């Protein structure tokens, strides 16, 4: 059987089906929406979990067009659900608006971007102006289409378009708004949050509250913005977050779906590896995989079966929120981050009614934001006597653990860059291992350590610390089995000093000194200094360094 192409970054349902890409069937989302009959549905899920593709699928299913789109759904689950659901296919006018392009440096540019997306949607429905019934709406419609309306025109634009569509089609309108919170998150970081939230609130209120032309609405985003902040007065709103039991299998891949994909691509032997790296999210009752990363990794495996998993999700965002957590961390929070990286759990109070301008007001809000946007897995939950909801959290998989470790090292290196490390550098060059040990120990205490820290972590840590030694070349030999020591530091001048460093991990605090001595002996036995001698260095110093969590021991041999 010929393998289907994997859809990397394709979020247009028609393109995915007509070009015969591999598709994991999520069409029963349509059935659940029709069964639940909510006026407005807000789905919040982490980024890259299939929200935009699902919205595209809803558009192609429900929208009334001259073209019959039923062929797109042939052999998909919704076509087996019964006439009750199939009868809704192609029956409604649809307004489809994405706000993801509103990520701009100021309100004016963000507003222009939203205005343009609305105008494009008007252009898509320009055919309705042919109707005599809309002759009085014609001028206002064209003003919005030509981007010549004022702000009040665009605030009412979705409401007005839904009225026009109902008048033309004699059917109420479905409104789809994708990535609703992109302009809000962006405006918070860029400093125009109040203006943007006022505009979005008015736009939504007009389109979704007491709109007699609305059949139903679906909104997607990463975070639920508190009802008071944006969804004021929307009593008809159903919020489906990652804690909700309904719709839990429609965003992300289930175990069954991943197993089937791996069978289809003859990769069943990679099941455990993919589980370790990309599984672990719990939405409602269902454990799901990160779909973006699974598809990317499976695609890479079809090219090279020996390829290693990567943190694909990390590259879809700056993950600046992790950096913020680390930077703001007090000693308690640092310890909590360490526990999470060790694979342990922490408990946090969870509340869903957060706003972007409150995220940095407290560590609690920061933890909340990170939970709802995909950085933690829910292990269990409880309610206290005052009805506060507490959730036990852990890092879901190796991919997210990689993001944490990476951001911790990045933060640490930035701190080191502005730190005065001259005392440590002098100790190294003056052959004073006790002072070197003391200064390195101080840095270890300040950072966030990983209990599962393998030698590579400490190797990177020390390399980062020593990389700012002026007039010295720092050469890292991190790959094992090269016949070289872990680290060379050599003077630019051959008359200057050259330093050989070898690292070891101790299994306990009592083992530290012995392991440092072992490192020194390895330098001697394997003659790691020969390379430096051949280069012409005569003043060579050898250091053996061992680590146990936040403690180190340093032995020296001139």
C-alpha cells in the first residue's frame, strides 16, 4: 500500500482531503456540536493541537455554497452518524474569521489586520449583493468590504454580515472565530491591551450576544479569558477547556489513533519512544498526544528510521512564559521546578477565569497559564472545603522537559554573562582548586538543578561559565569516546597556560571527592594532555571535577 503524505502545517480541510493527505478523523465533533446545541462554544486548547483544522472542517461541512462539498466527507465518521446529522451538511451561511494575523506591534496595525480579515470575509460573501432584498444594506456592506468604515462599523461588522446572510439565504448564520486570543496576548506584551480588549469585547458582544441571526458560534483559542473581561453578558457561552469531559478526544491524537498511524507507516516499534516524548496530556478523561510533534516525528521516521525525536513543539513559539516563570522564581518556586524536572508532582490551585494582564500578578496565575497552554499534565484533582479546585501537576513528556531544561540553561547563561566571575577565573589560572570549587559551588546553588542531570548537563554548565575567559580558547569535547578530555582551555599564546578538565557524576555526597580524583586519574591514564603538548603548550594544569546535585568537588594536578 502506498503511504499517504503527512500533512505538516496544513490546516485547510479541503486541501488536506483533495490532495489525499493522511487524516485522523475528527468529524464526530460535528455530531457533538449539533447534539449539545450550545449557542456559543469556546474551545481552549494548547497551540498546535488541531484547532484551526477542525474549524476549517466545520466550515466545509456546514457552509451553503454552489459547490457540493459532500465528497470531502466520504467514508468519514460523520457520514455514518445518520441522516439527523447529514441533513445539516451545506445548509448554513458561515462567517469564518481568524485573528491570528493580529499579532502586531501597535493597536493601529493590529486593528488594520483585523479589519482586513473582516473585509476578506465580506468579499467572500459579495454574491449576496445581487439580491434586491439587500439594496438598502448595499452601501454599508461595500464600505466595510472596501475597508473604508470607521471603528463602529467594524465592531458591528459580524453582526451586520450575519443579518445580511440570513436575509439572503433564509437561514441563520454559523460564526467561526479562530485564535481569538492572539490579539489579546500580543497586545498585552506590546502594551495596548486595554484598547484591544475593548474592541474585541465589543465585536464579540455585537456578533454573539442576542444576535437573532446566529445559528451557533464556535470560538477557539489557547486560553479562556475571564468572562468579565471579554465575554461580558454572554450567558449563552459554553466553555470547553482541557478540564472539561465533553469533546475531549477531538483535539490531539488518542492512543488508538497513534497506534493506527504507526501501523499504517510500519513504525509500531517506535510506539514507546513516541509515548515518552509526545504523550501525557489529559483533556477531560482522555489521554492525548501532541499532534504537531507526532506528525513531524513520524514524517522524519519515514525518511530515516534511526532519527532521534526532537522537541518540535518548542520551535512553534518562543516559550517565553517558561522563561518568565524561571526569572520570577523565588527559592520555593525554584524547588518546585526542580521537582517537576525530576519527574515528581506539585499541587496548584487552578482557576480558569484568568486575564492576560493578571498572568504576572502572582506565581499562581503563571502556573495556571502554563497548565492551560500545554506545559503540564493533570495527575489528579481535589476540591477543598471552600470549593477551591486543586490540581496535581507534572511535566507530561520529554518534549516539554526539554523546553524547561533549555530555558533554564539559557536563563543561567544570560545571568553568567553579566556576573563578575573574575575570582573564579583567577583561581583556575593561579592553581587554587579550593577557591575554584567554592565559586563554582555558589553558582550551582543559584541555578535550578536537574536530579537526573547526566554529565552533559554539568559539562554544558561549566562550559558556559568558563566561555567568557578573556584571551583563552574554550574547547568542548562533549561527544564521548573521542580520546579527548571533556574540556580544554588554552591560552591564545602557546607560552600561556593550557588546562585539561574532566567531569564525573557522583552517586552520593560521600562519593564526591573520590569521583573528582577518578576524573584526574582518567586524564593521566588516557594522556589527555598529549594533544596540548603536541600543540606546544608547556604550562599544563589538570582539573578533575565531580558533581552531586548542587555540590561539587575539584581536584587539581599541575
